[in-house]
C-alpha cells in the first residue's frame, strides 16, 4: 500500500475493517442447508472465474457474473450466509486467472467490499418485503424486493470500486463510476432475474432444470467479453496512434533540442522530472500527460531566435534579451494549432513567468501561473544549472540546489521547489533508467572517408553516427565559424590572432596541438610562429624547408594532408621523432591573393582521428584566416619598422622612450636602480667628410653590432640620433655602470674598421652615465645628465690624445742619427688610449 496516496490507504483500511466487523457480527453460526451452501459456494467461485478485465481503468479491475450466484444465495440462504459466498467468490476472482498477482490488500478490500455490499442488499431486500430463507418463493412477491436488492448491490459494489480507483489515481470518483461502471447496470438485473428463476426451480426440487438458468449468465459473460474485447482493440488502436503522435513530437523536439544541447538527454530528464513532480502534486492523468508534452516542446519557440543569440557565451544586450523573450509566445502559438486533448499551450506560454510576478510574457504571479508551468520552470532551471551551456559552466549538485532554494519565493514556486528537492533522488534514478531504452538513432556513412593524403595516411573504417550528434555538430560548426570570424577581427598580432582561432577551433576540429607555420620567400623555409597544446615547446622550434616533411609538402603542393604522421615534420627539422606522442596530423595551406604565406597544422595523440569533415572545416577556416594572418604579419612588420632604426637594426628613439618609461616605473616600484649610458662616436664627421656618408653608415652598423653583443639580453641599445647611441641597463648601479662604460669603450676601440682596401681607421666612442634615481627621477633629467657627462668624457679623451701627440713630437725631435720614427694620426690616437 506504500504506493497509494494517504487518502486511498485510509479508505482501504476503513473498508477492510468494516467488512471484517460486519462478517464477524452477522456470520451465521449454523447453516440450515449445508449442502446447498457448499454448492452455491463452489458455483460462485467458478462463476467468478468467468471474468472480464475492465479496459477503461488503469487499476487492473475486473468484473465477473458471480453476482448472479450471490442473488440466488440471497434468495435461498439469506444475507448472512451469502456474505460468506460473496467473500469466497471475491477471493477466487482476485486469485485465479490473473496476469499479475494481486497484493494482499487488494484481495482483502475486494472481499470486504462484497461483504458490505451483500449485507446492504440483504437489508434492502428485507425492507422491501423479501421472503425469509426457507420460505416458499413466489415469483409474484419476489420481483420488488429483488429489484431493490439488485439496485443496492450494483450501487454499493460499483461505488466501492470507483471510490478506490478515484482515490488511488486522484480522479473524480463520480467520473470514474460514470465512465467505467454505469454501463454494466443491466447485467445486474439480468443476473437477478436468472437467480430468481434458478432459485424458484431449486425451491421446487428442479435442480437439473435450474442449471439452465446459467445460460443467460453465460450469454451475458460472452456479450461483455466480445464488447470489452472490441473496446480493448479500439483503445489499443487509439493508444498506438497516440504513441505515434507523441513519438513524432518527441523526435522533432529532440531534433530541435539537439541544436542547443550537447546530448538529447536534457529533454528526457526534464520530461521525467516534470512528470514525477506533477504526480506528486496531485495532478490528473490528463494534466500529467500535458506536462510531459509541454516538457518536450517548451522551447520550440526558440526557432524564432537567432542562433548566435542562443549560443552567445557572454551577457546579452537589451535588444538580444528582448528577442529571447518572444520564444514562449511563439511556442504557444505554434502548439495552439495542435488539438491536444490536454492543456499544453498555456504551459509553454507561462513557463518563464516568475512567482514574484517579474517574469514574462504576461507578468503573472504565484497561483495565477498554471501549476504545470511552475513545474516546468523548476525542472528546466535546475537541469540548465547542472548542464554545460555556452554561457556558463555546469554547476555541482549542491550549488544548483542552493540556487534553487535561493530563487524559491522569488522566481520559483516554493512548494514545487521543496517537493522537487525531496523527490530528487527518486527522480534522478528514474531519469537515469529512462536513458537506457531510449532510441539511439544512428546512420551509417554511405561511403568510407575519401580523404587520402600523399604520405602517412592511416585508413579509417566507416562507423555509426548518432543523428542528434550530427544536428548538434552542424549547429556547433556554424557557431564556431561565426566565433572564429569574430575573433579574427579582434586582434592585430599574429600570436594573439592564432590564440583566438585555436581556442574556437577546438569546438569543431579536435587537436592535441595546434601550430602556425609562416613561409619566407627569401629562404624558402617555414618557421613555426605559434604553437599551443601537447609538445608545443618542441613544435615551436621547428624550421622546415619547403618540400620537406608534412608542412613542406603542403607548402609545395598547396593541398591539405589528412591523418599524416607528425614525426615527419620533426625529422625534416632535424629533431628526434621516435619519442613524440603525436600520432596524426591535419595540415592546410594558407593562401592569400594566390600567395602562399604558411600553414595551419593540427596534431593529435590518437591515430587516424581526422576525417573529411575535419579537413573541410579546417580548409574553410584557413581560407578566412589567411587574409587576417597576412594582415597581422604586415601590421607586425610595420610596427617593428616604426620602432626600429632602418640603418643599424637597433631600436629607435620611440622604442627607447616606451621602454625607459616602463623600466623607470618598475624601478621606482621595486626601489631598484637603472643606468643610462649616452654614447657619441669620436671624429665621426671626419669619416663622413673624408670617405663619404656610405662609409660612415657602414661604420655606424659595425659599432651597433659591437654594442649589441656587449650588453645583456634584457638590456637595450638604441640609436638615438646621428652618431649617438644610448644603452639602458636595468638593475645597474653606479659601479656596474662604470665597468660597463669602460668595457664598451674598449670594445669599440678594438674594432678594426677598413674604410677602403688597405686603409684601416680607428674608431672611438665617448660615454656618459646617469643613474636612476640618484641623478634624476625622469628620463629627461637622466638624458641631460648623461649627455653632459659624455661631453666631458669626450673633452677629456681629446686632451689625452693631444698630450700623447705632443709627447711623441718632442721625442721625435731629439732623435738624430739612430732612426727616424714616423707616427700617423691613427697611431697617436691609439697611443692616447693605451693601445701602443
């Protein structure tokens, strides 16, 4: 009885108790005719086996012609003895010829209800002047009390059963009685007539002749059998048509839902949750069916909402949200044209209303919202929280339940929320079980994948594909292409553009590693410019010659490769290939205005994972990406040119000010030091005037090369203007800056510069240093200080050179006969700095 509602349990218990009390109180202590009693008892039990199942109920109820024997027993033995006969027939009817075994409480209830029915019929029979047991039966006296008894028997018996069914299924008892039992009333009066004739013949000693009275009963049984069989056939046909319609609706709903969900399980879970809640909240069978159908179709109105809005990962704009708000009305209008025998459209229309009245489209509140719509709101909201969606990650169970409780009395009906939380373990188990027998619609590809690369392809056999996955994949493909198109225009840098493309590409083309190779026309080499994922650090070091490896083959042939061996690229770049975890590759060319600019390569750790669909998608993306990547290359080159000195290849003044601003801010924050060295070539004007500006430019390039190699990788050397250079030393104090100043001067002094064949010129440089924050807290002050010190250093070095020249001139005049020493200007300058 645990599966019965509380009211049904109380009612069944009360009837069983009343029947037991009546039976114990009025059961006969002795029998006037034991043989007749036993005969009627057996005949009643046999007659109860002639039963027909009532197809109009879902309770498993049946009807037999044993009531005719009960009427005969009432006439011959009286009501008290007939109670025992009726109880025995009820037990026989509930025990024999049953498809499923009845639980004990149903058998006891049937016995008790017949005991009470017989007692009531006996009281009516006596009250209307019925003859007592043993008296001679008169067909002129019996009709009135017998009709009254038959009426009482029919009303009581059918009322007991209809009440039990109504309470068990939460239906109107009057409706159950009217639809299922009223039509059987004539059979009770036919049975009473047959019983009167049989009892009269038995009373006069015609036992064998009395057996002919069974003929009307059998005819009645056969009539009901044929009639109810036809009813069952009709119901079966109606059910099949209904199932067909529901399956059609379900298939279409799953197809629509597949566009938004990762699997078709979402709509089934919502359907199971909603139906379970509807039953628990006391809705009728028709209303429960309406809730189940609405659960299938509640989002059908989203057909009117653009796909990019439904799948948008970020927050919606006000205009986009207004577009979303129309889908309940659209769905209700679509469904209103379908003549469902239960309410569906009102539930779809109101499933986004809120308990506090702030929902849409009508702003209904609390009980104004249909109960079915309130149920849909709770279960759809909960399952959305627990599912992965484009606009949010899946929540844990505890977090989702917490949010449900938080929205209770705000957006959701608190009674429905609490009922759902209490029932969730049962509903979850039921939803899980419902997934097992679900239809798995699959298709087999007509042809095996036709993608066959020139090298390294591993063939792939045809497999089965779930059609709902095909629908979902088609939707994800459209949205992923849309996202990639958006991402391409949001960044100008090559690496940033590829990072965005690769993050969106993974939604439709699986990969373990994604890489971009750029082609150089001058060297005919492809260099990996970007890589992410498994072994990205190795892939990013690859430089491959055109025509070699996978990437080189694609560069030469400008055709994609599918399921090739990634180790081929590693071998072509001179890297060991035996330890790579990458087993399959898909490489597509990037061509812009018929110019090959590189390749997009995706690698995977699974063998032969890529198909023609993957090639088609990556090829399509490569077509779009080629122009964007080319523009990014041009942008980066332009940006580099704007920050680079074209003569020396060193950073220019603009870059220096950007870098120096960042370094000074960092040093101020970390309380560290920054050194600034300002340098100027000595006598550079003489080189330009004597040998020409092209020789001066070559001198500047060689000096720049010496300075670049003499500083740390994270320091910078800048061509400031003309023959001036600036070095920025991060984290350097005064002593270290002085050592670096001397080191740089010696490096330039040791440079052998050949102005023309056979003509070597010395190069020297003057340097001044300024230290942040000791010499100033801005780059203007530091530059002014370092520049001033550089000119002092230049003056000092000129004086030293003049002093050395004068000393050599004096020594030369004293030498007369020993030898003649000839010193050039170069020798004098080198002597001044200690080389000679």
